[in-house]
C-alpha cells in the first residue's frame, strides 16, 4: 500500500514538471493556426478551417497587417477607416467559418518589407507572431508558400517568418506547417484582367496533402468570403466559388513543409 502511495506521489511530481501546453495537448482540444497578412487571405483554406472547427478543433487566424491599403471594391479611402472596416470584415469571416475571433496584429499594409521606413519592422513582427503562437501551442500551422500565392511582398514575408520560426525550432512551434496556394483559375476569377504572374504556382507533385471537406464547410467558406465586401463583389464571389468547386473537387490541396506530412489530414 505504501509502495502504491509512493508511486502515485512520484507520478504527480513528474506531471507537475511538464509544461502546461504539453498537458493541454494531451488532454484538451487540438489547435490549428493559420497565419496570413490580410483579412480575406484565409479564403484560400477556408473550407478546411471550417471543417476542423466543426469537428471541435480550436482554429485561430492571425492577420499580420491592418489592410489599410486594400479595397478594390469600395469607396472608402485607404487609411485608418478602411483598416477598421476590414478588421470588422475579418471578424465576420471568422464567425462564418466557426473559428476563434481573429488575432489582428495591425502592422502597416503593403509595407512589411520597407526596411528604409523601419529597419526593425520584420524583427518586431517575428516577435509578435511568436508571442501569439507560443501560448496557443498549435499542433499545425498554415500560411502562404514562399511564392506568396500572388507574389505579394506581404504574403511572401509573412510566410518567411512562419517558416523561420519552424526551422529555428522556436519553443512551442510545431514542425507541421502547410503552405496554401492559389490555382490559376482562382486568380483569374478574382481579377480576370490582371492575368497570372509567371512561375508562381508550385508543380502538382508538391501538393501531397489533400484535405477533404464537406458541402457544409464549402458553404461556410462562401459566406466568409462574402463578408469581405471591400475586396469582393458578389459576382467575384460567385466566380471564385465556381472555380474552387471545379478545382478542388471536395479536397483542398496543400504543400507540406515536411515531406512525411503527406496525406489527407493536418493533425496526426
């Protein structure tokens, strides 16, 4: 009896040495975090975010910029007012997807790489992304690939920082990182007149992850995209929905950072 009591005491003592995040990973819900530079970028993976949230996974969205320079379909001038509206649109999209309220970092839109303007900006952004990720203890991360999908510098730099944290082995940051992309049909659906920039879309052989989603998840993604009224008209939303349905066929393609993560799931 005394031996059993001593063993139990030792077990409790050992458990007390484990980080809280580790205990949570064992007993609590799993966590996925998507990190993108702009509210509306989450549309590239929206059905999968909706699916995992529906299944009880904690799904978070971190948006690195204030979005103050976007707005192709609005009369709101660029600046603080547009940033406020886009923040509300992103909250609307998160609610439509059933994920957690977005984490908005409010770094200046379209200026993440302006070293002359502020040589400390990327270092501060790296620290802020990490400070939000670490307590969430994510099991998997999603971001743009190194191409930035459309080539946008904010896309590329946000992806670079997330990848940097993974590669450096930052505490609490998982190795399970998945890169989102946009197919040519998606880019043309959003802006038919712009065309597709060359050498941006990864070869098919790199898309070794295909995550299934349901029609309910796809519908949530559509409602989330419609929240971004300053970015997309309903005509654009419909074109994107039609292109995505044809392209994805019920399973979202992603490129894994680690080749062994190939398959049909993000959480293992």
